C-alpha cells in the first residue's frame, strides 16, 4: 500500500496509507481590465498545494491514538521539509504541512485529508545527476549534458583548473538557451571555480568572487541534450544537477 515519507520518516510505520493524490499545477498572472478586454503579463507558477486522502489504522483504539499523535508530532514544523510520495518516489518536494482533518470510521480506523503547501512548486529528483568533461582547449571547447524532468534545471558548474592563467575570461555559454556568464580573474593549477545557478553566486576556492562576473547563469533545458560552450580555461568541468518536475 502506498504511503509517504516526510522529514525522513516513512509514515507507513504509523499505519498511514494514501488512497488518493491531488497534485495540481497552477499558473497565474496579474491583469489590467479595460472596457472590453483585459491584458496580462507573463504567467507565474503559483505555490502548489498537495492534497492527500489518507487512512490510518491500528489494532486497537489506544494504538490508533498513539499513531495519530506521532504523526502530528512529525508534521508540527514551521519550515519546508522533504516530502516523498510512494507513488512518485523518484522525486521530492520541499513541502510545509498545512492541514490534517478527518473522522474516525471506527475505534481503530481514521479517514481524512492531509494537505501540504509547496512555496517552491517544483519537485526535484531524489538522486542527483553529474557529468564531468575534460576541457582541453582554452579558446573554445564544450560539454554535452543529457537531462530529464519537465522543467528548467538550475545546475552547479564546477571548474577544476589544470593550468596557470592570468587575467583570463572564463565563459560558460548554453547553446540551448543562449544564456552566458563570464568571470574574469587568475587561475592556478588546482583552482576550483564554482558557478551556482540556483544561488546566483560564483566562488573561487570556496570564497565568493562576484566582482568581475557578467551575464546570466546558464540553465539546462529539461529532457534534452544540452551543449555548454566553454572558453578561458582548461581542466575539468563538472556539471551537477537535479532534474525538476512541474
């Protein structure tokens, strides 16, 4: 029987099973109403409410009460936590508990609804993906990345330099989205340069280094082959990401 895992705890251990999943995808846009029509800007992806029909059962009334109390104790948090549904166990949401309601069908069976809200409406692959490419040509080279999921991906690009370069312009350019970022500075053998597209930050050997950054952090297009063009360095380019799902 399908259940769920929240905050690292499998709720099937408390006799909880999920009988129905409601996982909507909602877009919305602000509009301006004129006399005979309205105009709207680009749509935005709205927070996602995940609503689950559940049944909690036990051998007797005392055990059922104890199980419900344990579930409530687990749900009683004011921050986002990882939620994994058994029916979609290859991904997780950053979900916040919203509501638990229902009725006792008998002394040992509770039937109700369990709701979570995801202010980040995307789900993320449980298993991260990674691809390392040897970059041999500092003038122009590339890395080929194969992705999954159904929403744009915000990867981490990690460069491990294998040569000394003074005043070099390190460039990462997505041939799929035409997004390009450039960092200017000095590289030594062993320098680690990290471009984090989710946090919008570049670090050099673990220290933030944004003074000479220009452009856009390149995202990865979902469920396709991505070509990342490089320049300004040689060594290894490692791309790490989690596939995203609407």
